[in-house]
């Protein structure tokens, strides 16, 4: 593990020096090394985590929950609060995916509590960001705001935390939008944009891609509230592009990425309908429904074989009409 530790140290050194390209390279090397070690010496917990992910991809939700509960029970016997927090986070995300918002919230609170004991401000901020997301989905704006306040208070300002701070500012903007504090929401988005521009991480990384998508999603909500319907459409189109690219990166089957894309497509459809682009709106709504169908069936969500995208939506429209030209 000395080689792994060395790579992590090199990553931190490059990040602090502002060399994001070198930092990204070292992070990939560290991930590859960890993956190789796990493949050579698979542990019981890693086998369980892989099985849980596979079951989620196959839409075996009950089986996935059972395995994740087994992982949680295993973590509770260990003295590693970080791993315990991650087990709670995985359950929280599974519950969110299935619309079990109260269960997701409870798991999120447990994840945050374990992360505080673990003692990493970055890790705690990640758990609190999920807690805020769960709170917003339950309509608890105050709870979301409290989680964001704690995350910011504990996170130092440095190049190492820049990506996380950009993510948190996007979440803060969601909270302010939920309260219809549009000026504060725009100010939070300005912080996100500045930090993302400073970050200079490769845009193919899932983290920056998700933050870019979140930025566009909140921007679209603000523009719609300001009466700029065309601007809202453009922002939703950017959000969909980022969510689609993220789903592609997370292939072959990632239900969370697919559902986030479906939600963005639905909102794009609503925005298109608001400016009278009825056919485009319908195509967007159809694609969203097709994505949800594929997630529920445990199918691949990207590419031509998935029937997702503009052409896929056209094919579904034709099938709905009973058209003969769907082949």
C-alpha cells in the first residue's frame, strides 16, 4: 500500500500547486492500483458491494436493499466510521431512487453522524450534501439549509476542496431557489461558476459533470421564475446534455444517473411546452418515460441499443401511435 499512499501524496501536492492535470492523472493511477489490488484479493465487503450494485442495475430492488443492509451490519461490527457512513449513504441513495424519502432521510442522518466521527471535513461535507438533497425532496427547506450551513462551516478553503465547494454552492443555490430567494440563489451560482472555472479538472470526470448539470438545473429554475422562458429552455438543454454525458460515463447501467437524466428531460419538456414547442416537448417527455421504463426493467440506458435519445424518442412515439415506420 506504500505505492498507493505515495500516489495520494502526489495527488495532494499537485492539487495544492494548482496542477489539476497532474492531480487528475495521479488520482486515476491510484484508482487503477486500488482496483487491481481488489481484483487480486477481493474482500467479503467488496464482493457484497459489487453484488448490490449489480442487483440495482438489474432492478432487483429488494435484493439490493437486502445486500446493502448486510453491508451495513458488517460495517457496524468494525471500527471504521468512514466505511459505516458510506454504507448508510448507499442505502440513502437506494431509498431515494425508489421514492422512499423518509427512509432515505433517516439513512442520510446516520451517514452524516458517522462521518462527523470519522473526522474528514471533505467526507462530512459529502454526507451533508446528500442530507440536504434528501431534506429538499421531503420539502424540508430548513433542514436542507442547516445541513449546508454545517458543511460550509467545516470545510476549509483550499485547492483540495475547490470541487467540493463548487458542489456545495450549487446545493446552496437549490436551497435558496426552494425558498424563492432568487437573488441569493444567483449569488450562490456565481460562486459555483467561479470555482468550476478555477478547478480546471477534465470535464469527463463525473464530479464536475454532475456539478455542471446541477448549475444548469438551478439556473433554469431561476430564469423561469424571472420570466425568461427561452433562457430556461436553453439552461435545461445544457442540463440534459450534462446528465446525458454523465449517464454515458457511468455505463453500462447506472439507475441513479438515468433517473437524474429522466428528471432533467421532463423539466426540459415542460419548459419547451411553455414556449409552444409542443412536439419537441412531447419527444422530451417520451424519452424520460422510456428511460424510467428501462431502469425499472434493469436494461442498458445509453446508446443506440437502449433506444434513448432523439431517435429513440421518435421510435417510441411511433410505437405509441401504432405506426408501421418504427422499424
